[in-house]
C-alpha cells in the first residue's frame, strides 16, 4: 500500500473506532528514540511536547526499557492486599524528593486525575461537616473525572456534565482573592503552581508563600497539583520547592513514570493521618511494574543531573526563543522545560500544523500560546534543531498570514 493510501486508512480507522472525545489525530506514530518520533511513512519529527510533559527521559531510553522488561519478567501485579519492594522503594524515594520527612505518606493511583481524586477525598476527610468549602483557581486544570472536573475552574469543560460535585468555589489567582475567600469553613485550597493547560501561566511572585501562611491560619489544607510541574520539569524536583514552603499534600503523575501510567498523592505532616483503612483504594494503583519503572525514571533524573539540566536548558531555550526575530513571538512564560511561547495573534493552531509539516511536534495550549515540554535530557543538538525547525515554522505561518503586507490586506483566515 502506498504511504498516502496507508495514511488514509489509519485516519478512517481512528474516525470509525475511537470515541470522539478528541479532535482528529495529527499523525500516526510508530516508534520513538530519544527526542525523535517516526510516523507510518517513516518521516522523522523532533518531539518537543514529550507526550504533554510525560516522557521525561525521551523515548526508548535504555533505563526505562530495562526497568520495564526486568520488572515484567519478575513480578507485575499482586493487588494492594500485599506490598512489593518496588512500591516501597518508590514511596521512600518520593518522600525524600518531596522533602516530607518521616511523617510523609504516599498513595498510588494510575493517572493525574486519580491522584487529584485522592486529594479531593483528603480534603473532605479533613473538612468533615464543619468545613464544606474547597477553594480552587479559575482557569486551573485538575483533571477530567467528575471529582477533578469539579475542581477545574473552566465553565466550558463543566457545562455538559452538570451538576458538579458540590462544595468547590473558584477564585482569582491573587493573594487578595484568597484572603477574601478564606474562612474557617474552608477544608482546602488547590493550587496549580504553573497553569499548564491554561497556557503555561505563572502565579504571582510570592503567592505560594502567602497561600501557605493564610491556609495555615485558617486551618485549611494547602494542596499543590504538581502533575505537570513535578519530576524536575521546572528546574526543581517540584515547583513548590522554589518558594521554600511545606504544603499539606502534592499530587504527581505525568513525568514521574516517563510514559508508564502512574500517579500519586504525597502527604506531609498531619495530613498523612487522614486516610484510614477502607477510605480509598485502587486495584492497579502502585503495582510492582508501574512503581519499578517510576523508580528507575526518577533515579535516572537524579543520577544524570536532569533537574539541573531542565533549569539550564530552559534558560537557554527561553533566551533563544525571545531572540527570534518574528512578529508572531512576543515572549515566554513558565520555568525550566515547561515553556509557554506567547504569540501576537490567535494562530497557535496554524503554528502547530505548520510545525508538523516541518517535522516538529509542539502543542497549542490555547489560541495564543505554544506549549513546549521536551524530554529533560535535551542538549545543544536538540535545542539547535528546535530553533531551526521553529524558525522555519514561523516563516511559513508569517507567509501564509502575509505579515509583511500592509495591515489592511492581512487576511483573517489562517492555514488549517
Ligand atoms: C494533566 C494534568 C492533570 C490530569 O492528569 P491525567 O493523567 O490526564 O488524569 C491534572 N492536573 C494537572 C496540572 C495536569 O497537568
């Protein structure tokens, strides 16, 4: 079959067989290595999305491959009636990296949403009858299950699924808004330290420190969603650590498994004593295979100095992107290797499509923001390749928009 006919057939299969919860798939990928992907026609792409901040070590990293195959050949699953060595090792490792001290505890699930569901139940256990209120931020993202959707302050996402789980109130991401909303009937505040899905939007400087003080004063838990920002991505193991605070709980997923599905709730201090036998659980959660792989991924991030690399390469990329001479690029947001490239016009979809034609995978976090979240392993070679492809991409979109023409002749249509 010709490459073109083959290309048609996978799109037909996808359109016929997959639930229509997402738009058309952009490509059919068949293999990956390091920061590169290949599609069915064997075209090579530079992957600067990392499966949305997931493939921390890139694709087919030997440490990942070795951990999967060794553990698969040893022991995969026994249920949570039993413990396994990889599970205990990962719990201890996460406590150490998060800095919980002795009193920390870890609950394992299989995704970010499951980690946040556990955090939601933690908030209810803390709140009981006296504290029915839970605060979360407008425009933050916490997941797609009914509980985590209730925490996600985006009307258009909630609208088709009303009524929501009750008790959640949304506030602006300012200290003033938090101060006004907090009282002694609040069980918890959920914070996304950099709003990834909203377009890589940073919190105001000092917000987390103020949130820690205010929530403590009112006896509310501070729960930090580190699902996108954790595992070294921002240049710290976890984004909250840059602010020098101690939260009551954090949630992690995405990057900790390097592509293997796993999520976790990590509790600090008194919050560690809220769950009791029978209050929560997951059949798959924390199985030996998932935890062995995550343990190996985190071990490699630590040993290879990839947290420092994320900080360094993030700075390097930010400086280079800001220096690109294009009327489309107006600046960068985010930290480390979670970067939002702000565009001067709402053409992010067109930029993503043009990038793919040039062999570059990036993402439109919203109409005016390109999100990049490459593997933490990237170096000069990948950065140079990115800059070349991204500059070509911008030229293509500028040409399509006739950006060098007088404004009056600029068409409103953008390429698909
Ligand atoms: C991706 C994400 C989630 C949801 O994780 P899933 O694994 O998709 O369920 C929750 N919170 C944040 C901040 C995320 O980026």
